[in-house]
C-alpha cells in the first residue's frame, strides 16, 4: 500500500490547505535548491513551529531545543523578513551565474561593496569567471532595493 | 549553511502512535530519530516534509508497523571556506569558542587569531582567558559584544568514544575549526563603516 502525502505547502494535517499554501509563498524555486539562505529557513521553521505546537502532546523537549535555537539563529541572522522579499532576493541572485553555495553566503552575509563580497566569496573572482566589480556592484545594488519589511 | 536533503528510510511506528494520523506518527518517529543528530549530510534541525510512505505491515512477532518513508529534512551543513555569522561563547589559552546557539562546537585556535595579539586573564571572569588583538596601537578585545564572522577551515567528525570519564566534556560528533584572521572576519565592529547588518536583538 503506497500512501503519497501532499507537500508541506498543501498539508492536509490542519485541513486548511488554502491557508497553508498562501502562508509559505516564497515560491517553489527554493525547493529545487539544495542550499537555503537563513531568511528562507526562517520562514520554513516559523511555519513548522505552528504545526509543531498544534500536534505535539508534550511541550518542547530537549530534542526540539535544536529546532527552537535554529529558528532563533536564522531569525537573528536574516535581513529579509517577508516572503516576497525573500523570493526576490533569490531571484536577483539567481540571475548572476552564482553557484547555490555562493548565492546563500551572499544572501546570508549581505556585503555592501564588491570588495566585501569578494572577501566573503573569493570564488567570484577565480579564473574564467566573468564577475567584474561592476557586475557585483550592480547585483548588490539590486539587492539593496528589495524592501526588507512589508 | 542550511540545506534541504531528501532521504529514504525504514521507519517503525510503535503501537502507541498508531491511533494518530499516519503522517503525524511518522513525523514524531523521525523527529525522535533524527533531530539534533549529526548525519553524514549535516546536523538535522527539522523534518521538513514527508513525501510518501509505503508498507504499514506488522511483521510477525513485532509490535510496530514498518514503513518505507521518503522525506525531506533541513540540515545545518558547514562548508570549508564558508563565512558564517556567530557569537562568542568562551575563550581559554587555546583560543576561542564560538556558538550559533543550536550548535556550539566551533573553535578558533590561537594560530588563527590575527596577530599581534595577547592572551590574558579575563578581569570579568576569573575562569577565563581573553584574547586581545593589537592593531595600529589600538587594542581590540574579543568578547561577546557583537557578531563574529568566521571562516570554516576544517570540519571533523570524531568517532564516538566507547567509554567516557564522568567529568569529560560532552561528546561532540561534529567539530568546526574556524579562522578570524582575514579581511572581513572577526568581530563585525572591527570593520570600519560596518555597523551590525542583521536584525540583532539586544543580548538577552
């Protein structure tokens, strides 16, 4: 007997499919991604937190401490809070021929200049890659335009 | 950084959970099995999604129902060369220990602290040594006053000890060695014009 569960976005658990789909609306791109930015993890874990509270009989125990503390960490170290902004950040970074890894480091640390970006992600300047300072500055500029809050 | 990882495993759901909706029961078993454990792909911090479950047979003489489950987890997986934001936890004559809250086995050994520097007894904490970086005749104390960026130099996975002395430190299945000796690394306050970037709450 094979039971297929709908994905998180359409979770049948609470019976409120539409609501859940609307809540986690950072788009599907991140699902294909292997690496996540802190701001994406923040939205995911926050969403899960409510579900965890609903179904858990015992209060947060030792094992779920890691969940709570991870949520605390990603909330603290994310610049972008609302789902639209988070989606935009990934979209912008995706346009610049970055690896998954580079995209996430930049999205996490939010460098302000091309120099800082290269210090954090030296691979931007390795041989054969086309990332000029101008291109990096443009990318950082696009990022700075993303509204952090609603 | 954090990653999503798809896995497949055999999950045994004990009889006392079988009255719950299946997805809930399987999630509970997976949480107990995987949360806060270091797997080959990283430290598991959350069960993200159950994609499918097959089986449900009760094997003869065995109470639990067995399912073959495909699921996705969120893991913390450090990469060598990755720059990560952390906080100061403690320091001694060997170097610094940094923390992410959910993961605390990050060590910056003395050779990876920028020089010149000195190590001295911490006037605010008798049991601790503190590190001070000296740059252009200014002294920069390394403490918990702000975010510290470090770069991952090495990740090790010590084997599980067969015995441990009673007063031994708790076993750390994954240990990160980091450096703060490079541009942009170390306490963020060291970098001129770089105020706190992220949403740092007050230290509470």
